[in-house]
């Protein structure tokens, strides 16, 4: 039904496409769609969402910040070693690169691109395509789960954003704390705060808004609380380690006492010439028939004074 309409009205979205004619395609195992004619579409593949995302973001930047220089596919140097999807240059020369990522990206590739921007003194802001927002599979976890590369972005201290070019909205990954939100998502699971592009402003380090500013304040408070908690944990760990060391020292002392040689408590067998032997307490001669080897008065517990009344 749409073949005639397609041939007459539809064209490829790529400006430099050498064969922009589009035809309708009927497929058996996939839904029907559109395609270039045979031999057409030799340009670099780029999704419609990516193209629209760059256009929406550039339009928003130009409307919000007319003093900024905004370039789509802006090269960061004359050698074009790095080309940002949208490159914004402030009046003072500071640059902010916006990357809209729909295609798969590995952690190693992101690290290389991020390091390249950092080495050039460029702030990089990453916006993942709205099709790259993954829901958590478990009902016990928060609704959003970061991918490996998005989690790497979080670990690097950057904010994780998603862009929906159809609705001109930006979603920001957050962690819920009590009834508030925090921008610095603490792990791979979190929630998102969705805002219209028109509700956002732009700072040298990325997006800003009243809500995001309050979130950042909460983030600072949460970081301070975490630092206090870390110090308290370290103090407790040090106390526990000292207790373990004391217990180990006591156990070692007990083991040393157990294996130490016991004093000789045998009755001395040496005899004086008259057949007596010295008392074990006072050293005076003791009668030979006293097997204890002590005078009766020298025996421990022997009472020498008057007996107490009953």
C-alpha cells in the first residue's frame, strides 16, 4: 500500500547520500520497512536516532547559549584525531564535547576516547541513546541497571545520561536515598530523573538545573556522611585488631607457661651426719620421721596462736 507513496515522497536522511531513493520492503521474519534501492546507501551507516539526537542537541544548545559556538561533527584538532558528535566552545575558549551513543561501545573503547578528551582539556558529556536504557530483571533491585560501559562512566566520576530525541528529554541516573535523589549513583542499579531539554541549562561540566543542583547538594552531604562512616569503620577495625593482638599475646603467654619446667617439689633426700635433714621452710634440722620435710609450725596453714572461740 505504501510503495507508490514511498517512491514519490521518501528520501534518505543522509545529506551526502549518492542514491537517496527509498523503497518499501516486505519481510517475512522481520517487520516491514524501508530500504535503499539495490546499490544505493553506500554512505557511512548511521541510525536515524543518532542523526536526530545530534540535531536536537545542537538546536537546543544554539537556542539556550547563543554566545557559544556549536558544531555538529566538530573536530577537536586540525588532524581530526577526535570528532565529537556535538562540540560546543565557550567564549573563553573552553570546550565541551557531547557524545550521543547508540552503537555498542566497549569499556576499553570508552576509556580511550575519554582519555583523548581529557588530554586535550575538553570536558566530555556522554548521552546514551534511549534504546540503551536497560531495566532491571529482578523486582528486588531498582528499576534501572547500568551496562558495563555505563558503569565504567560512573566509576570515572561522570554522570550517566540518556537522550530521547523524539521527546527531547534527558534522563539522569540517580540513587534513591530516603525520599531524596542523588546524582552519584552508588552501584549498577538505580533510578532515573527525566527532564525536558528546555528545563536544563548548561554548565562547563555538563547539564544543570534547579533539581540537579539540589541533587548535587544532597550528593555532597551524602559524601560527607560516607566519609564519616568510613572513618568510624576504620576506627572500629583498628580496635578489633588491637583486641586480637592482645588475645594472641595472652594465649602465647599461657602456652609458654604450660611448657615451662615445673619447680622441683620432691622432698630433699640429703641427710645431716646425725640423720636429720633441713626443713624446707626454715632450713633447721628436721626429724627423719617427718615425711613432709617441714617442722609442724612451718607447715602452710598451721595455726600457732590461740584458737578462736566458737
